[in-house]
């Protein structure tokens, strides 16, 4: 038996999720901010985080941040599902355009990277599709602001490198970024695979709550050590100093070639947003 989904259903769901992601900060991020605020000792940084949390509560029908982000969409498409007509990209883009209009979201996409003409509706979306089993389609919409996106870094390590070199790279990346990605950040890290796979894993890592440790204790320890190093930088909330430069370091690892060790670091700003739902 095959489940048939119309493009309109997809567009409606994408619009709903994109608006929600821009208006509601995930509970895990809010919890991490509250903990950071409670332990912060630098007055200016403490005030900054207090304002962040107040902003989350007041946003309501409005976006939490003026940069409503490039629409990054992760799709898990069941093998038993058929799209009634058109393409998935067209359906997703229609949903993003609808959200931009109905949710009063800032159109931030240009049609060409060098000839900078705004598309006017925040399309096209950046769409990543994984084919899964079953008769369901699940979307995760993760608006990505470019204050943090511009700080993304990739390095190709050698197989002889290990956790210490990776942690040093993570720390260097956050230090170089300074206040640009609107700290306290969540640091997504992708290790292994190929270069493009490492960057994608780093992006996916931002979907995990900052207080959820890696299931593998080896990587959980690496995350803890990296977070300690990053927070020792003293950049702090919005660059005002203090102990909360990052709320968490989230790692995803994958098999890789015997001759290489790719590592990507993708910071997410304090408004690391995403919303998920399925059809």
C-alpha cells in the first residue's frame, strides 16, 4: 500500500513549522539559558541573558530574532510515500514563501550569490532528504541566521590527530568568531565522513538540546572537555565576558576514510531554532 501526499499538505506543514520555529525557542535551549543565567557572575552578561529570556517570553506572535534565517529543512521521506504531483522542492518552497508572508518573516535570500537580488519570499529553502522505511514524512525546519552561519569552519585533520586536536580546533573557531554569532552559542560539530558530510553533521548536531549528552561516553567526554575550554575563553553572552560563551557542544560522528579525518564546526546563535512535525 502506498500513501499519497499532495504538495499542498507539505506546503501547509512547512509554513506552520517555519513560523513556529521563529516564534518559539526549543525548551532545551531555554533551560540551558536559565542555568547559564543562574551561574553567571558578570553583570553585563547576566543582564544580556535576562533580556534574551524576556525576549523569548514577549515574542508571542512575532519572531524572536529579526534574522528569521535561511530555511534549512531536513526531511525523512518514507519509502511507502508518493508525492501526488510536482517536486518536493517546489512544495517546500511554497511553504516557506507562505510563512514569509503570513508570519511577517524577513526575506533574506538572494537568487544569485554574486548578483545580489533578493527573491522577496525567503526561497529557495535548503533541503536535505533522507529516505526511510514506512509510510510517513517527517520535517524538521531549522532557520539558520547568518551571524552564526558565517562563523562555520572546516578542517581536514590527519588520522594521527585525536580528541585534543579536535577540541583545540573547536576552541579556536569559537575564539575567532568572538561575539559575531550572538553568544552564548550552541556548537555543532561533525567529525568523520567526507568534507561535505562533516558540515552537514555539524548542522544536524544543532538540533540536539545542549543539555543532552552524546550516547557514547567517549564523545560525551569530548563534548564536556570542549565546552569547558570554550567557556574558559571568557567571551560570554553577547561578548560581555563571563562564563557562558557556549551553552553546549554537540558532536555527531561518522565512519571516514583511512587517510582522513574531516571536522566541521557550525556555531548556532543563542536563538538556535527548529521545529519538527510529520504527515
